[in-house]
C-alpha cells in the first residue's frame, strides 16, 4: 500500500470541516476523504457535549451512515 499523500488529504479535511453544518455531516464526509488513504471498517467519533453527555458518530468504511 502506498504512503498517504497528506498534502492532498489535509486540505480536503479542512475544506469539509469549514463547509459542513453539523458534526454528523463532517464525520460522513471525513470518512469519504480518509478511506482512500486510511483503510477502516468503521470510523467512530465521540463528542463530549457536557460532563454527563456523549454523542457517538459511526461511519462504515463501505457506506456512509450515522
């Protein structure tokens, strides 16, 4: 497997974070950008909303879903 081209991936990630309206949208779009260079079955992102509340976002490597 070829080494990831970070010069291509990082600007893509920055752009999608800047354009997305929700974290769920960011995670889905992030999975699309990352799966080309970082193979994964599932991408998990945890967001701490408050000390007693956590939101979990899960995206599959084959199809984006939340």
